[in-house]
């Protein structure tokens, strides 16, 4: 194994750039750095749960979907176990490529984990203007991700609710779709991801609700997972202080409720 990455075509990279994927990735690490130690407990809980699941399943290979900046991945510990490790994400930071270059049992793949939804959305709405918006989301196909080889133990790492973020953002600016249509879109994307996970031995870590605290102290909760999740052989829950320092500038803060399960 090696960490060589198959390059996207220039046209596809332009799509990713125009839809904001490169900025989104950079924004994630900046948010982490700006939150001081607010994320530490969440990251540690992720790493511990992954190692616990690996000890139970005892796989020879693990595939991490949404590996990102490797903040939640106990990469060294997994490598020390002699596992083949496949890191998959839409884009990998150059720092991660350098970090994994010396690890012989680690491979890196850049793939659309929604199975092709990004290109589908761009073809449907990318070139539209405000005066020529997509009438509805009817006919928009939601694919299912499918790797080229046996993934072993699949680790879906904080991406279930993120797969929809940028496609939905583009479609909201380029279509006349209703909130009900967008809810169905989110359900479809999350259900397709879960369907893939259920075909394999899988570990899912995801936020499932965001709890907001207003400046006046009042709170309200907004679900981020809009489908039913399985029970899991083992499961844990915790709080992720995602926005402890009120980085949204609206004088309110929020935290995410997180669920981790092995099924």
C-alpha cells in the first residue's frame, strides 16, 4: 500500500472549488483552532471508541470515511496494530499527505463519499442564475457510495450530516425548492449513506442534534440526523462543544449531541 492519490480532472476540481469544498475544509481546521480546548473531549472520545471497536471486531483492514485532518483518527495506534488503513475523503489536506507518507500500511483516496451527488447537483443547477432557477428537486438522483474493494471495517467519521451541507447550499441558491423538498433531500442522502454502512461491519460516529443557547439564556434543539439510526452492538453518546466560543458572531453558542455506534 502507499499514499498516492488519484487526481481529479481539472474540470472536476473547478466544480469542487466553486461549490466551496476547499474553503470548507480550511474552515473546519480554523474553527478547531479558534475553539481552544473546546473540542478536546470530543476528539478523544472518537479515538477511544474507534480503538474499542477495532478491539471487538479485530479487522485486518479499516476504511475511514471522512478522515479529514485526522483529528479524530488514532492513526498511529491503528498502524501499530498492523492494520491496512484506507483514508477516504473528498479532499485531503497537504499536511495529512505528508503526515502519512512514511506509513507503509496507509493508503489515501480522494472520493465523493455521497457516491456522485456533487456532480449530479452541479450538472442540475451549477450554471443556473437567479432568473433561471431550478423549479424543484424532482428528478435529482441520490447515488450510493461504493468503493472499488472490500473496505473491511468501515468507520464513518462525523460525515453523515456533512454530506448534504454544500450540495444543499448550492441548491438553495439555484432552485425554487421548498423546505419540504430539502428535508426529503437530506433524508435521502443520510439514508443512502446508512444503507452502504449496513452492508458492511461499520462504526458510525455522528452528531444527531444541535443545541443552541441564545444570549438571553434560552435554549432550543435542532435535529441534524433526520433518519432513524440502528441500535448498534455497542454505543456511546457525548456532547461536542462545537461552538463554545460563539464564533458565529450572533452572541449565541451551540453544542452538538454525538452518537457513536458499532453495527
